[in-house]
């Protein structure tokens, strides 16, 4: 929040950060044994986490799971699994995918249709997409993977926000295919982004290559421990999904009441369009509320979910004062 305070130095504290797509209702941390901090990460704990991730995400087995300290670190490793060539990213989406592809010496471009991905050496889809929430049907994703495989192309499907969608939309169970990598983020849905934990789900041969690139002890012991417990907690996950759905509906109602046009989003974030988005961004910031703006689409704002009633009431009051 340092940048927000510099931008709005006179804003009331505490700041409300709605600029992320992170679940504000975080998983309750279990008690951690002291030895997790005193020794190197345990190989058996890594296997337990991989098994828990395979079950949670629907991968065929733990052999298809690569555990990593966040998907951010995985991106340049995954894009380097194929020789340099044309990399096509279905946009508009994260800038990080294009940056990672460029680091792997691909000629990276953002495209606006699936057909433009078919002849790429590396194709990237974010599903559901950030920031607009676009969802490609499972059948279309698998058809694209097959088309790419015919000429040695690799498909990367970033499912960072898929935890709040029906499981059947994921292609994690199809990672026996030799040219498919599915990325899953732990921190967004579980609200523990600072834990730095993420997964690549892929064919065992690609998984072995990624593990070799990561090297030993890539994931800290506390993350191994917390991740395995949280991924197996079906009761908490079901309750979290229901709570997120209700919160997204409540945000939508506030935004529509303020006269904003809802144009998309996944459940952890909503996307609006307004001709006065710049003015609203400033009004919110001066009131101590930070949302996400976009230089390439200045009429867009992306909204996360408030975490408690005090934040809800501040957001409501700030939107009402902007309308006046």
C-alpha cells in the first residue's frame, strides 16, 4: 500500500485495498510446529502436498504436479519448455505472461482470438481471464491443445481463479497430454498470497523438467504444511465459495446502484466501465479505497471484495458521495 499512500497522502487510514483478486476471507492458519522453521523442507511433506494438490485440482496423480513458491516464479520456466518461437497470449490479460515469454526468448504477442493461437510455438490462455472474467469452454481449450500438439506447440492454461468455478470447466484432469500445462495459484482462493505457493499440472516428463529447474527445497516447509492441510479441507472450501458468491453479488449491487456498468469479472473481482473512471478512481483513493485501473482501457476499473462490515459501509458511503 506504499504506492497508494504516496498517491493519496491525505486519505483516511486504514486503506481498503480492493485492487487485488485475493480472497479477503483467508484460510485460518493451523498451528505450525517449530521444526518447520528450523530444518530444510522435507521430501515426504513435498509428496504429501503434491498428492493433496492432485486430488484438489483433479490432476491424474502427484506425478503430474509441480509444487513451486508461487506461479509467478513458474511462468518463465514453463515458457522455456519449448524452443523460442512465436508466443501468442490471448488478451487482454496479465502482462506477466508476455514478459515471461520474452524472457524465454519467444517473440511474444497478445492476440484477441483463439484462432490466432493455433500456429504458435507457445500459446497462453488465462481461464477465467483477468480482468474481464472471460471463460473458454473446456472443449475449446482441449481442441486448441490438440491443434498445437500437431506441430509441437505448447499450451499453457492459467487457472489462477478457477477455484470458484465448477470443477468441470478445468482442464487439470487432461494433463496426460504431452503439451499441456495448467497453472494453479494457491494464494488467491485461500487468501494467503504471502505464503507464495503455486502449482504446475502437466505430463510427468514436463513435470520432471520443471522440478529440475526449480531445484531442491524450492517450497518452504511452512508452505508445504499449510498447503496440504488447506487443499484437503473440503468443508472450508465449500463455505468459502458460498461466501465469495454472496460477496460478489453484494458488490455488484453497490456498483450498479452507483450507476456503473458491469462488464465482467470472476467472482473474486468485478470489472466496470465508466466514462468518469479516472474521476472515480481519484475519489475512491482520496477516501482511502484503492481499486485497479488500466492504462490501456481508461474507462475500466476492477474491484475486489471488502473483508468486513466496516469496509462494506465505507465503500457504500464513498460510492454514494461520488454519485452526489
